[in-house]
């Protein structure tokens, strides 16, 4: 057990070291300051602007920024959907795969353009090298860069600056941040044994019957794998994702993937501190998120190591719980990966979440309900500061002080937008489709575990879609028309309604005059206020989602099949 805790501690220490380095670098990138890559990248960026007709120096208003996000993402989704539907006649298709069904292609295009990458298919038998490498690989970068751009625009607005230009932010996010670290990561993965090739699948005899041959796809993994984890996307070439030895062959590749998942979301909090010229507040907020993250890791780790009395009877001597886990990583790295991937909205997996203990599953759901531990690529940071605005308003009401954040008054418009963002949109597109699905389990659900766990499967699937996470309690038959279309609605609403609210909120804050600090001003860079914010976040999350989980425990949502009534 001690070795497992040491592994977790060393991983988190690396994250702490990376945070100020990467956060400071991103601040320089978006301030337009000099960086190491200027000599190479400035000519490349200028060429991109000329070819695309983008006037990169023009400042956008809130609605202009929103339209740019929506139009660009729509074009990307149509481009990728078209590639999917013509996959059968496109090159780099050594296994001769035809086009997927239209609803699978639509769901996949929406899923990847929203930086969710929820997969209702098995990668290596559904999409060709061309589809995965060009179409999905393209969205790995652009969808993540969209989230970073929105986060930077939001931070600019909060700190009294103009929002900037979406296309400039998008290009810089790719060329200055995602692409360089993905290339370095890909080289490291190749060196550690991850295959990188466009060669045809290799035919090998199976162990069970040497006369039967199995086709094994080596595939172009490192650049996809590296960009996938840095960009917080779940989309793996193989159906079992990072549990596959080609995608994740050893402990060091596993470490790289975990650090990649968490580095940018955590570093963006430090970037905010530089923009706000208040590193103290940034570290306090960072400490709050890190503290909740540690608690979640501890809860899940203890649950997996010590097990559950009801389950331990079945496990016998096989403890800790290794059901659904890779023995190469064991309980500690499986737990750390699972909590990190649901906390950062990456969604990649190195073990099967459906096999985790109930408390561990609750931690994963809590991550997706809250969306700020550490949250999605860029958007998680913005949600975190939206919570801060709500905490300022609530605290100001309680103590009778003026609700202000960064010297700007919090008024009705700000409260409405943050309430829309946090209290309404997210639960609506989880709970309503879940209720519809649970009302018609035989016709719609495809649930593999009737009873209480079936409720968790359904809630998890929609939470994963609305939170733009992408992981799942697999075992559920989600490759159907209902799941593809219903989760697509949650994917779109969970991504673009909050983005719209965030940009409008930021624009409104940027136009407010700065109020001088007085004795009645509520300071937000104190340990006390940070603790209050943590309470607001946890209480709001509990009040919103706990009832459905409690109701699910009090009544069986599905009738158990007669053959399982032992």
C-alpha cells in the first residue's frame, strides 16, 4: 500500500512543479510577450491569418466572439462528419472499413468538436487511420484550443480587459501550447515503446487456436495519444483506450498521460493570477481545488484498496480490488488516473470505471457534477471563477458587505448568468434525459446492470456528455440511435450554452468601473473567503444532484430479470 501512495504523491509533486512554469508561459503567450518560439511561429501564424482572411488585431465584442466560436466549430463538425461518411473511399484504410451509421458519425463529430470525445463505438473496427488521424486528430487540437481561448477571453474580461480575438487565441493555443508539447510528448512515447506506423494490421495466430488468425492494428498512436491527453480528450484508437498496451505500455507512459491531463487546467489558475496581478488569490484558489482533489483521491484509493464488505466476500484473497484494472498499474495508478480523468474532463481511461467500488464511482460522478476539479480544457477554469462570483454574492448578502469581485460590483446580470451557467444548464441536460431513459428502460436504455447500478450507468452517461468528459460506465449498450441522438443534445448544450454565458459575463465585467477599496469591501484573496467558496461549490453540487442519487437508492428503477432473482 505504501508504494501506491508514494507513486500518487510523486505524480502530484510533478504537477505542482509544472503549474507555475506552464502557467507563466501561457500568460506570456496571451499577453503577446516574447517567447522562445517566436522566430519560428510568428511567420507561420501570419501565413495562417493571411490564408484564412482573419484580421488578427481586431478586438471582438462578446457576441462577435460567441459567433466566431459557434461558426468555426460548426464548420469543423461538418468537415469531420463528411470524412466519416466517405471513409470507405478515402485512403489509409487498410482494413477496408465502410462508413459508420449516420447517427454514429453525427454523435462522434459532435462529441469530438465539443472536446468531449464520448465514443459509442470501438475505435479500431469503426474508423480508419485517415478518419482517426486526420479528422479526430484535427479536432483533438481545435476543440481543446477553443476551450483555452474561451478561458483566456473570460479571464481578460474579469480583469477589466477587452475580450480579444477568438481566431488569434485559437491559433496561439494550437501553435504555442498544444502543438509543441504534443510533439515532445509523442517523441517521449515513441521512445518508451508506443508504436508509430501507418503499416497494415499484422496477422498472428491466437493462443486458444493457432489455426485462427487475429488482425492487430499497430496504428499511428504517439502523436494521437500525446495530443489526446494534453488536449483533454478521451478518443482512443482502441476500444479499451489507455488500458491497451499499445496506447499505454508501462508506468512511465502512464505517468506522462496523467501529468498531461492535469497540467493545462491547473496552470490556467496560475495564469489567471498573473492577469489579475494577484498571485496570492490564484494560489489560494489552486490550494482549494487541489485540496478537494486530494480528498477525492483518498476516498477512491481507500475504497479500492480496502474494498467493500459486501464485495470482499466475492473477491476473497483478490484484494485490493483489481477487477477491471490493469495489473501493470495496480490499484493506485488506476485510482489516480480515474479521478484525474473525470476531474479534468479528459475522459481517457486505463481501467474500467464500471468495475470500481461504489464510493469510487461516486467520486467520478462528483467530479463531473462540479466540473471544476480541475475542469475541462479552459472551460473548467472559467466555471471555477463563475463559482467565485456566486460565492462573493452569497457571502456579501450574509455579512452585509458590497458584493464585489476584482473591484467590480456583482449585480443582477452577473448572478443571472452564473446561475444559468452553474445551477440550471448542467443539471437540466443530465437529469431530464436520464428521467426519460429510465422511464422506458426496455425500449431505450441498453443497461447491462439492472437495479441500482443501472441508475448510475444512465446518470453517468449523461453527466459525461453534459460535462464534456467522455468516459462511461461501460457495459451499457450505448451504440443505438437513442443514445447517439440524446447524448448529442447534452453534448451541445453542455458546451455552447455555458460558453455563451461565460463570454457575456466576461464582457459585462470588463465594462464595469473599478470601485475603490473601502472598509466595506469583501476581500476575496483570503483563506476564509476561499473556504467559504469551497463550501458554496460543494453544497450547490450536493443540493443539485444528491436527490436523484438518494431516490435511486430508495427504489429500484428497473425490474430485475427473473433469471437473476437468485
